[in-house]
C-alpha cells in the first residue's frame, strides 16, 4: 500500500490554483491530466498505485492502462451483486465515514434511533412543562396562600385543587403564549425532519455494515474501530467508494472524519482561537464553551460565507494572495453578523441552557451535592491536548488514564486562608443544620414551617463546598512526580512547566485544563451572554491571521481534498527543530523540490509548539501499525529508536556516566514511577543484557568516538529466546492479555467496558520502542493492546527529555555568546533536570514503589 500522493506545496507557495489535485509520476508511466475547473476534485489518471495484499503482507505494484491526456478515470466494478454495487462512488465520503464512526461508537441502529427520538421528545417535554406550569397550576393553593375550599374550610389539599382543567387552562393562553408555542412548533418540526433524515442516513450505514462489512449490530461492541477501518479499505479496493483513488490509507479515513477538527487543533496551537479574554470585575478568563465551539465551526467551516465551500474544498479565492484583504474583511463581517445574531438570541439560549442543565443534573445533585466539586476536562483542555488525527474515543481513553493523576495533583494544593474560612463555615453550617434536625426529630411540625427545607438544602450545599477547600491532612506533597505522570498520558504540557509544578502559576494554568464541574456548568449556562462579545472583540480582530493560516497551511491530497497541512504529520516540513533527532539525518535531507532548508527562524514559523507534529506521528503509527508512512516519517520514527538504543548502550557500558545528560535514563525513571506495572517494564529494560545488534548499532552511530572492542562483562551476551519469552510474559502480566481473549489485565486505567472503545488494534503494535530497547523482535498477534499505551507514555517522556536537552544546549550557546563584551538581554538559563540515581550494579534500578511514595500516588495503577 502506497502512502498518499500529496501536494506538499502550501497555498502561499502556489503560483497556479493549488486546490487542483496533482497527479504523480512513477517509473511505470507518466500521465498528464488536464483540468481547467479548480472546483472539481478529480485525479484523472492514477498509475503505479501500490496494492496491499492483506493475507501475506506482500506489496505489489499494479498498473492500469489509461488513455493519455484523456481526463477520464476508468475502473471496473466487480460484479458482486446488485446490493454491493450500490456503494460505488460515494459523493460525500466525509459525512459517510463520520456516520460510520458514530454508528460503531454509539452501538448500532436501534440505540441511535432511540437517542434521536428522545432528543426530539426532550424538547417537546420542556415546552409542555414550561407551558403547563405557567398556566395550568393554581400556585396560590399549591403554596398554601388560599384555602382549596373556602366553603367547607377543608385544610387538606387535593391534586385536583391544584391542577386546572385543560379547557380552562387553554382559555388562559395569551398572545405571548401562542407565539411561544408557534415558534416552538416550527423548531420542533424542523428538528423532527432532521431526525427523520438522520434515521434514513443511519439506515443506509446499517446496510453498509451488514452487507459490505459483514458486521451485525450485535457484534459492534466486540469489534474495534481499527477492524472496521481495515474492512472498509478492503471494500474500497473492491467497489471504489472513492473514485479518485484505487486504495484508501488509514490516514485518508482519519482525514475525512477529522478534517475540521484537525484545523481547530492547529488553530489552537497557533493561538488563533478566542480562549483567553478579559471580563469586567473578573480579569482574565480562559474558557471555550460548547456554544463558542459551535459558532467557530459555523463561521470557519459550515456556514454560508465560510472559507470552505463544501466539506472537502476550500474556496478558490484563498489561492490568490491579493485576495487576502478582501477575504479578511468578508470573514470579519461574517463574525460580526454571527455575533449579533447570538446577542439577539442570548436570552432564549440562556433560558434553554438553564432549563436543560437543571433537568439533567437535578437528580444527581439531590443525591450527591458533592458532584459539583468533581473535576472534568474542559473543552479548552481537550482541544489543547488533542493529537492530530485522533478520534474522540482515543482522546477520551487517553485523558481518562490521566484523570486520577490530575485530580490528585490539583487536590494537593490548598489555600491556608481558604482552609481557615472553610473550617469555620463548615462548623457554623453544621451547627445550624444539627439544630434544625434535632427540633424536627422532637416535633415533625418543624419541617412544615415555611422555607425550613430550603434552609436545610442550602446548609448542606454550604457544607459540601466548605469541605472541598479543606485539605486532607494525610497527603504528602509530590507535585513534580504527579505532573510527570500526567505528562506521560496527556503528552502535551508547556515546556516552561518543567520543574515548576509546585508553583501556584502552573497550578492555576493546569486548572484551566481540568476544571470543577460547577465551573464548567456556570461557563456553559452564561456563555450566551459572553460569546457575542468574545466574537466581536477577541475573534474578529484575528480575521487576517486566520485567512493567512488557511492559505499557508492547506494542502490538497489526492482522493481526500483540502486538509490542514499539519495533519499530514510531515516532520520534514512542519517538524519543530527542538523535537528533531540528530541521528535521523532529517536536518541534512535536501529540501522539497531540491530546495535548501529554511533558516531556523522560518522553520519555527512553519512548525507547532510542544512537539505536536512529532507526537501525533508517533501515536498514529502505534495505533495504525499497517500504515505505510512516508520516507521522512519512517526515518524520524527509526531515528527515535536508534537514538534511544544508543543512549541505553552508553548507559550500560559506561555506568559512571549513566546518570549524566542521558534523556533515556531520565525517561525510564519517570516511566517506572508512574505505577507498579510500568516499574516492572522499566526494570526489565534496564536489567536486560545488551544484544549484539544493539551494540553494533551504537558502534556505528558513535564511530570514531567510542570503542567497544572490549565491552564490560555481561554486555553483548544477547537476548536469548528464553529472555525474550520472559519479557513478553512480563508484558502480558502487567499490561493485560490481548482483549480478543476477553481477559482484562490488572491495570485499572487499561480496562475497558467495551472493545469498541479500544485504541488501535487488538494485537497491539508490531514494532515499538520498548521492544527495541529490550532487544527482541516483536511477535505479531502476541502483544497485549496495553503495549500501545505503555510505549506511547515512554515515547512522550523521552521526546520531552530530548527537547529539553536541545533547548538547554541552545541556551548554553546563547549564554556563551552573551559573555562577549556588550549588554545582554537574555533571560536566565532553565534549570537542568535532576540526575537519576544509579545502582551499585552499574545500571539504574527502579523500585516498584515510587520515590515519593505517598497516598497521592501509592495506589495508582495505569
């Protein structure tokens, strides 16, 4: 299977229409496609496609005979029956694949239909309940202000005394009520038509699953999205759902499902989304409500006048540099118009959200008022921490693994002033509550006094809130270790947070990612009043930057359409210099189209902060091991593993220097301190002998610098079959058996209720950093799925250590230059990471218990 043929030129580099897909030239044939219409997205002649034999993994190159310059794509549809042929040439594959993904994640047709119907009924129920409580209830009798029967002096209130008959109730309707019902009926009718349309679309998806993929709804919970994706690729090869390509890659499918989401991830990284703004009397606020996300999605992707003219193609005007000013003005007017509509509808939206959240959480808060003190990942945090080409269930699984660490990290902070106030508030509220309850036990008439139950409820809420500000006296502070565990799972945290996890600044910034449920609800309820002003005063001034972003970072991929160039995970073009591996030779490769590499400053402008491109590539290759990555990506992944092997050999052959400036050793220690399971894996890697292959690789990488002609005793013995078997057995015990056997491992964070939520394939990846470090060849279909998680944790920690080392090295060179005569405006040099401890046996030893063994971390299993 070939990697996608990509036009790597950005819109800013195009001299002709960049949205017109280009054809590729192979050794077999050269085909020229002529097309004058930039709005059509067809690849006229595609030759030299690599076919993927799914049975034995052998790659063959096939060639189709095409009339030169014909502009016609010729293919033969296999005659497999009338029902199967209906999947040929699907026009909107973005929507089709998105519905496929939702169908699998939402557990099939019946669940989806029931959910759609209940959403309509929920709105109808709210309208009925609001109308009924307003006009059909005698509130004076209900609240006891009037006797239900003045003639007989009856004190007992009956239900019939409170409820007004239907005819009398309808007669009380006024003009405003009829207008409200009329508007609600229009919306309900539109929503009902939309629901019927969705049901018909999902009925089509059901037929596709049952006939083309041969997956019944009853099997959806026992199959992974990875398996669905592989079957879909086989259907494409047989029936040509996409007419522009012979074969679809895993990345093609991800692009279509996550096209707009990838743009949002890049815009967030470039700080072009309105997430930070000032509010009067409050100060700086960091928030990204669902309403704001809906408006941004409408403005940039789906609304009339948005930069995208359909689901897969950017408007042609963005190809011309001279149109930037006009496009920015048009986008600015669109943002202003949407903001004014939001401002006009703000009271209605506020009322609806207040009712919706009240109904949704009323029963929960009645039983557990402490639910407001539970933390949740904010919309801002989810978008900031998201990888490129990461589906929702993959993101959820990753953040869920970091949840307990994040909760314990923030819980370890407390304000002494707030604690003193909370203790006294808890004491006084508890005293009043016990007094009322004691009176009520003595005489139940106390509970019939006006507002007594309201006072009890208010005192209970006050007590719950006070308890959240009182720290646990048994907790011991270990913020750095907890932050490292968080980083291992979320993969992205600002670099300046390193060794600063104990500060209030880092704590406050991280709380923006991981906010209280009460704060989340308040931000969502009041967002209708905030969103219009944020759009006008924060988002609208960035119109020109957004236009330049779409022009500069949009590429055309054959068979997919226009996508965000960062989502291609091209480390050669968009890689951050601080996250590149020296021995991967990426920096020495010739530029695209034989052009030289850009200077460091320009390269930084073309890259993203935090290693977003590099980390996304590593994660995608682990979750999709069959993906045939481009040459530069393959070199980058290989370079990481070779660099890690070299550092491991250096540490084991030179124990006296193992603890100094060795990113891998720092990473393994941090990895081992995450939990018991990871500690066993790290110890196995560190205790294993250096294999001959590892030693030879290290010698070749360090030729002329270090000689291992006489390696220390025990080095170079190699990893035998017995040792390799023990390593695999240890992985199975710590990371769980393959989920195909339905046996869950002991690690809580890797347990899943359904196989449909699993990341990657059941068998796990075939090639990982862990296996490379241990010196054994991975065995297909024998790896637990948890290897993907563990390897990504280690890779994230290792890449962050490498990046930190590069930044420190560059800062050191800057400081040396500052020592020359003349003033210096450089800031202080960042602190170096602490040196890991070394054992007496010549290699680092990680105990199964964390170095900062406390109740915060002691029983956490990942």
